[in-house]
C-alpha cells in the first residue's frame, strides 16, 4: 500500500551558500597547501558536505552549523604545518565542536532512546580525536602515520556521513529490515576498529571478518538506496549507491589481502581509489540528493511494503 511519508527538515539557502563557500576554501587550500590525498578527502566533508548534512539531519541548529564551519577552519592551517604540537593545537577547536555537538540535545536523545544519533555523534568525536593524534605525529600501538590519519578520515565518513545518510533513508522508507541494516552499519565501526587493533598483534582474521561484514552491510544499504532511487527517479541517489558498491568491493579486497596476497591492494591504493569513491562517489551525490529531496517536496512517497 502506497502511503506518504513526512519529510525531514526543509533546507534553507544559507546552508547551500555555506557549502559553496566551503568548496571554494577547499579548492584554494588543496592547491596552495597540497596536503595530499587523505587530508584533502577529510577536509572536503566538514567544509562542503556537513553544512547540507546538518541542515537535513534534524538534530543541529543553524547556529551549530555555522559554528561547525568556523571550528574546522583552523584544521586547514594545521595542514600547512608539519606534524607537531602546534599542528595538533589547530585541530582542538574541531574536537571541541564535536564534544559540543555530542552534548547538544543529549538528554532529549537519551529520553527518546534515540541511540542512533548519540552513537553517530560519538563516532565524530573519535574521528576528531584521531585527527589530533595524526597532526601531533603520535602513533598509538605503533600504527603507521598513514593508518592514524586514515582512521580519522574513516570515522568522519563511514562513522558519520554514511550512517546519517542511511538514517535519512530509513526515516523516509521505514521497515524492520532497514532498521536492522542501520544497526549493522553502526555496529560495524567498533568491530572493524577492534579487528585493526588486533591485527597489530598478528591476529588478522578478526579484522577480515569485521571488515567484510561491515562492507557487505554497506552494500546492502547501497542496493536499498538504488532501488529507492530507481523507483522514485532520484539519479543522484542511484549514482551514490552504485559507487558505494564499488568502494565496498575494494574494501573487501583490502580486508582479504593477507590471505590472497594481493600486493596491489595496500593502504596507499585504498586512499587514492577507495577514498575518492567514498567521498566524491558516494557521499557527495548522496548528501546532495537527500538535500534536494528535502527542498523540493514536503512529503516523500514510500515504496510498497
């Protein structure tokens, strides 16, 4: 039975202008500073995607959205410095904002038993914390610097952008299986982190199982979103889902690299291939697609149950 579903929060033009300003800053910063692939991918999120994402998530006020933009600006300066306490200092404003975001409406979320929003915000704190460690030059558990920074990127996108987009999809087309899918996406983050940690001690199979399970859950979401996109003619969401499938295929290959001895699939390859697929291929059209839905109509039809 077809029935209309209430949309989330209608966006305002200010968020779009903030995103365009962020794109301009990101373009200039990447050209002048030349920070490298991973830093460029990380900066793209808070500068370009987060203004739109915050606008339709429904748990961030316009004032917090503006503050997020200002708090991230010192991170750009951090990438103009070598790894050092000074470079880490520039990231502290962003870490402070993630803590403020976590505290915002925390009691309301807990009373409403909205653990999804609480957990998503917590993952952003983890991402900002690892970014501080990366800019400081610290290597916890002996991880290579590239892994430390890649962890920060991972929590900003797989831990924050991806579950927010998935939660928007679940809110628009609710069903029990999709709620299970969302729980799987949220649970996958700490499982993958635990697996990577144990790999430092020579235990690789846990990382492989966790990463493959998380990747397959992401593929599940990609297929669900693509089905929705084809049914309701949302080409950006179709592109987003298709490229998420491609990104997760690479993630599975990376997860099983120790067993198949695939030398090509290493961390540098993942940053240059998997990273852009996630950020430009999945996140960018996905966020814009849901933002446009929020602005074009007041209600979104659901598919047949």
